[in-house]
C-alpha cells in the first residue's frame, strides 16, 4: 500500500482514487494505514529487543566466566 499523491493510493497493485471511496472503505483504509505503522514500530522494537538480548547474553557469559575463575 502506498500513497503517491493526496488522492491516489495503491492497494494490492491497484491505483485507487480515495475521493471515490465510500465512508466504510475509507475507514478500512485508515485501519490498514494504522496497522502498517504499528507493524513498522513493532519490527523496530523487535530489533531493539533482539539487540538487547544479545547484549545481556554476552554480559551473562562474561559473568559466568568470572564466577568460574573466582571459584578456582
């Protein structure tokens, strides 16, 4: 779904003039636009979570090595 100008959008490879849509179609379109934004935000947050998990795993492994050397 893309917005090429103010009135024409592309959904499923079909160009649609928004001014020709009924109110219910506009509502569904707005839901789809909002869901696309949410998906983008969730993907961004998932990337942050994966990176943080990798960092914590690294710190955990370093702490275990420290624990092992202190016991010896």
